[in-house]
C-alpha cells in the first residue's frame, strides 16, 4: 500500500497511526523512523492479509471510532492534489429510473465506450439507433405493455410520462441496428405507482358530505385553495360535479 | 363535548456549514441567525411557561447536522463573536436612533436587550451548548425530542439504495443517542418525503412513528377512515401522523397566513441593506456584501415599499387575536369532525422551527399565547405529542400512506427538476462505490479506516436535501453547487486512491479537519451485508 504525502503529517499524528497499527515501540521512534516504519509496514503487508490478520484482535463497535485532534488546516481541502472534476458520465452501461410524481419519471443513463463501439462501430459506421423501451405492468402482474421513446446518441437523460396510475414501470435502454435487430443494453429497476382508493370510489364520497368533509377539510385552506397536488386536484374536480 | 388534540412538531434543521478557513463565512450566519432569533428565544419561552407551571408538550426534531454544529466548539466560539458584533451594532444603533430616528429607538433597544440576553443564556445558562436546554425540557416532560435522517436527505430519491437509506436512518438515530442519551421514538421524514416501504427501515431501528404530508391519506391505496385527523398504522405497525394542511396554512400560507398581517414586522427591511455602507460596513460581510443584521424597524404594511414603522404593542395585540383565532378554528372544526368520525380528532402540525422568531418575528409569542390559552381556559384543545397520543390511543386503523412530500406538487418535483436532476447520477454512483469499498475493504483499521470513514461522510453530506432545494429555489446556488461537487469530488479521491491501494494522507487529515461531522462514523454502515 502506498501512503501519499505521509511526511506532511505531524509527529503526534504519525505516533497515533503507529500505535493504531500495533507498533510496540511507537513512543521511542523519532519522526523519520516513524515514517520509515509505517511505509515499510504498509508496503510489505498485503491489504487482505493485513485486514484478516488484524480482524480478530480488534473489537470495534460501530460509532465508537473517534477522530484524533489534528494540527491546523488553513488550506482549502479542495485545492489539494488528487481532487478532480466530476466526469460528465461514468464509463459503464446502466440506466436508472426515478419517480418524480405519479405521472412523471426521470431516467438517466450512460453507455460505456466498449459498448458504444460494439453497437455503433469505431466511426459510427454501423449507424444504429438508440431508444428507451418503457414497460408497464399491471397490478396483478399478468400483463405487460410497452412503448418506445427514440433518443439520440448524445442524450443521457429523459423525462418520461407515466400514463396510468397503479402500474409498475421499468425502462430498458435499447439499440436497434440497421437491419432492425434490437438489443437491450441496460435495464432499470422497477418503480411502482399506486392508484388512490378514492380515485375509484369518489361516488361514495360524492354521496356523503360528512365523508367529503373528513377527507377534504384538511387539504383545503380557509380561503378554499386546495393543496398543490395534481392527482388530488383531479379527484376534487371529479367530486365537485357531484358534491359542490 | 368533544376533545381535540393538537400535536405541534417543529423541525429544527440546518445543513452542515463550517468554514474555519475563513475568518467569517456568510453561510454560517444561517446557524447563528437561527440560534439567536429562534432556538434561544424558543427555549426562553418554554422555560418561562415551565416556571409558571403551565402544562404543555411540544415535539422538536433536532437534525444530526444541526446538533453537530451546535456542539462544535469552534462554531460555538464563532457564534459568540457573532453575538458580540451584533451587540456592538445594537449599541451603535441605540445611539443613532436616539438622535436621528427616535421612532425606532424602542425596537433598537429591544433587539440589543435580546442579544445581551442571548449572550447570558448561551454562555452562563447553557455553557455554549444549547442542546442542554432542550434536554432539560425533555427531562421535565415538556418536550419530546426526535431525530431525522443523518444529513436530512430527501429519502424517496434514494429508494433504490437501501444501504444508503439505512445509513441515513441508523446514523440519525445513533447521533441522537450520542447527544441525548436515549433512543428517539419518532423520526422526522425530511421534507415529509415518504415512499411505501420506508417504514420497514424505521421499524428495524425501533422507531414508533413518523409524520407524513397531508395528501398521503387521501391518496392512499386504502380506504383511510379519518383522513388527516387520526394517525394510521402502517402494515408493519409503525404509526404515520398526517399533517393537517388547512390548520398549518393558517400559519404557513405565504398569502394569507397570520405572519402576513400588515402590523407584523417586515423581514426583508433590514439596516444591513438600508443604512449607508460607511456606517454598516463592519457588521456585514467582506467585501461590502450587504446581509441581514437582524435590526429591522418596519411593519409589513402591505404590498408597497412605503412601509410604516413597526409598533410592537400593536403587533402583540395581533398575536393574541391570532392565537385565539387559531384555537377557535380547531375547536369549530373539531366539533363537526367528532360527530362525523365518531372519534376525537388529532391535528398534527409540522413546521420548520426557524419559522418562529427568525422568519416570523412574532411567531414565538404566538406559540406562547396558543399554549397559554389552551392551558388556562381549559379549552377543549389539548397539546399532545405523537408518542403520548399513541400511548393513550393504541388502536389505530391499519393503512398505507401514499408516496408524498410537503414540497410543491406534493411529490419529488422540488428535489428532482431541471436544476438539480444532474446531481443524482453522481450521488447514486458515489453510493454504489461506497458500498463497493465497504465490501472490498471491510473492517479496516487506522489510516485506511479513517480514509473510508471520511469517504462515507462525504457521501452522506452530498445527500442532504438542502443542496437540491437551494438549486431549485435559485438562492445561494453557487454555494450549494460547490458543496455538492466538493463532497462528490472528495469521495472520488478516496475511491480512486483505494483502488490504487493508496491513502492520500495529506488530503485525509485536512478533509477530517474540515468536515468533522459524525466523529463516530463507521464506514461499514455502507456494507450491504453488515
């Protein structure tokens, strides 16, 4: 193991590390010796060996590992070597689906350079097309329908409309070559939406003003402004025909 | 006569901001203003009522990031410096108002006295740690203290990462245990963000209840019987307390809530912006960045820039009227509800604690009046905590709350829109990589352990709901973006180094010095097999 900039640590800090590493002579070593010994210890021992050999000796409870008192820090951490800009995307082929609200989801994806070459060719000579396939499964999981959204080679995120409440959705990042052959590159986890009970039973509420009061009096201000929520407002709109 | 109960839950939370590398740092004022204008005055009010032996119970969620800052010796020192500076400004203001603007003298003196009292309370009473004040009120049965997610992450957007959800919950609870010496019963869901299944993680850590947004009952897939007026039990037994949006809006509506009254103090008119630069320079930020100083002399007046001077006695009369109106509304509504539901209603009200005192100057006086009126007049409205309600009313309907939040639109659109959606690609990747590190390098000691612990801190700090909210809100966006990117870039330092079998020791000690949050962090919390 390499210790980067170990010589920038204070002597107290080096002694602390040596003590933690189980050096019996940590108090008698001077600064140079401490650095040397630590580099040697970390250099010689294989990571896994070190971990497994020490595992039995240390009984550590979670949340009991306190920090030591370090020397001053006047510099901004972010100016240090080793801190780099974030990549725009990551070199992997994956797609993720996040539920924004019951009607919209947000998908983001990345395609690894190797996969890109595989599907598009070195100079894009294969000329295939990318698309998202949205799978919609009903509550009983008996039927799955799907629809496709065409995307460009430089797209990496998309807002997806979810047409129906109470369904399970997933999205697959797909590729279609010139001959029309389709290939799935990555699939997201499923996300589930739920149909509200009162969305299907608004008649009960429409016929019963008391029930209406119990459920709606808390979501409408004294001035009659309903809580900002599209699904709820739709139920209210439907009900208003029967109640108000 | 029906009995109505009301559970006030105040969410005291601020993101972790600590920049000792600067003599003064603008965003640290978020903490100092909150302590000075909300937390200390709230404690004073609660203690006054306790001394008078008035019966009341409130619930307060103190976020782990806030607790960490409140117990940080450096920030405590900087808060004292903040108070001293504002005391000096107050003394200067009293002199200036005496000669130039006598109509503002009463308020200048009032603010100066408050600052002096804050100095006494903070140093002499609490010895710089105001958590002791909350602890003492909890011990006497006046407060129920609860916790929230470790860095106040908006949890529904991390649903696919159960390890990260668990880390946020577990660390939030452990941090509470460290600070208060016992486990919390309740858990404040950041931004009221709930997704079906979240209760499983809460239950596994012994949580009995959490709060949810108002619409989560009406949009439930089940037939909820009492709407938002009774808690429900999730199928796993954990109780969910829905907010009463209507009662909350009496206070929180930015168009018609009590704080909008024209006689209340105007928040946005502050001498930090109004007085000449030469006069105010020493009390704002360098280089000549005007900020709020807390010295505000005007009343809201109306939708005009021609404000009238603030009159505290008029405002106090309004406070009493608004407290009475609030209780009247609850009683009136409760009578109707009790007969329809055949059960007594519970109103759950959730607010940001900083609304009271900081944003709504008279808010703490209003809370005091609500407590006094409900206690003295033996009105039918009783203050309860969710935990005390559960003890008395064990039988609750079992149902499932709907996915919801208290943000605009009622779901996740505030924390996932065009301004902030880009962040999740990086945060999710950091979580995946942190899990990978925790599995590959489990149970390390010494340097590697510290390196990995720091990585876990950086991941958790990047998950805070504050950053996407600020980006969405378009306020302080530069700072939020920098913080988010810095935490992620810092995480990548650990990931990159560990993959090369290296530890960047210089980076480590400096990073630890800067982000000193969660001193008891154990990165193994990110190990899915743990």
